[in-house]
């Protein structure tokens, strides 16, 4: 298996690289990553010398770079994305550029590279449960209408439609997956779990949007990696597969487990004004992927506590990640003056 992983130096990407190296002996892994604030070769330092891994620094929006990265590749796992909702609200252009146009560039490169030999190839487009929008009750199956409510989820919904259109129009063997909220080691500290671990370790206030009663389903990244490989092996091109975990919790409940594991008081919780268009609840049915033999294995609270301990034991990594962020965004704003 010659496989290209976009965003392979990010949180989910670096975890999937390790999964492939550990479980798939014939996997030759090519990592394409722009190395923005959320991705770093440091995340893959332990496999940097592995002869089965090739690193390419580049932007999925750059046609020449993507064509080069696609050469000889049989499988694509497309994880590269601008995935932070708050940043997409403050400035939507990067999300639109990377998530939609970048997906278009990848699909076009795959179509050109795989023309006339579309039997064994696979293109896994990794989306998000957020494209379904907020639900008061019930669950979304894969046929539910998309109802994105912020620029990030809208950009991903658009990319989902584009990916499926390439399957219908050109026969490109695209599979779309929609995982719920991921957590685990190496998650960049702008997302809830690592951010609140970082702040709690410093006895800083934990800013909780609104009443904190928003509900999210939590999927350990190890379970997500297994799901992605199951879809590459057994998923049907042209189909969408939800990847839920069955761990729906209010944000406040998640935060309180974090504080308890760190021995910190609930008084660190500070409620702040809710963000615009904040989705209250996501929920998906997992019946379809279950028919392929996948189900989550990591127990929620145990997995969360283990993740909190990993982050607490890697505070130097958290500090370096945030330092990269400050440098990246300072440069980004300078370039746009």
C-alpha cells in the first residue's frame, strides 16, 4: 500500500501514520503537510528515520506540489483542514481555501493520476459530524440533510458534496467519513481538552461558552484510526460513513473530569458569552460502519483521563505548540497588511 496522508503532521494524521506503521507491514506512507500552527514534524519525531515514511512540506492548494505528492500513490487519506470553528468565524477565508479549494485540487490530482485504472485505488475524504448541524433530539444517519451553521462546517459540507460529485461524474473511488469529536495525544491546544488541560495546569480560568450544556460525542483518536483503515479496506466508494463513539456528554461534564484528574477546583470554570451560531448538540447513527465490523473500543472516561495525563506529562510539547501558533499568526497578519 502506497498511501498519501494530507495533514499527516497534525493530530489525527500523525496518529494514523503510527497506526499504519504498526499494523500494516507493507504500508509506504507519504505525508503532505503545510506545517501551519497545528502541524509539526515534531509530532512524528519518533518515526522520522523510518524508511517507510516520506515527508513533503507543502500546501494542498498548490497544484504542482499535490501532483508531485500523488505520483505512485494508490490511496489518499485526506485529513488536511482548517478545523477550528472560532478561527473560521473570525476569518473564514483560510477555511474556505483549504477545506474546499484544497479538496478540489486533491480530487483533480487523483483523477489525473488514476485515470483508466480506478479498480484498487481509494480516496478517503475525512469530514465531520458538524456538517449535519445542531440536533435537539435523535440521531443523523448518512442520508440526513446537511445543515452547516458556521463557516468551518459549511466549508466541509461543500467539500463533501464535491468529493461525492467526483465519484458520480468521474468514477473516482471516493469514500466520505464523518467522525465525531476526536481527543487523544498530540491534539493541538486550541481544542477543548488540550486547551483546558493547559490552562488548568496554570490555574488559569477555563472559558466555557454559555451555560456549558452543549453536548458532544467523543471519539478517541485510536478508535478513529481503526475506523479509517476499515473504510479503506471495506468501505464502498460513493458512500458516506458516520463514525460516532456513543460517548455523548455535556461540555461541563467533560471539563469536570479534566479538573478532577488534575486535582483542580471547579472554581476555575468561568462562563463567557456564547459564540455566534453555536451548535448545541451533535449526534449520529453508527449502524452503517458497524456492518463493516468496526465499533469503538476506548472507554470514554478512562480514555479522557489517560489523555489528560499524557498532556500533563508533555507540557513542553504544549508550550512549543503554542509558541508555533504565536509565530505563525504573527507572520500571517504581517503578510496581509
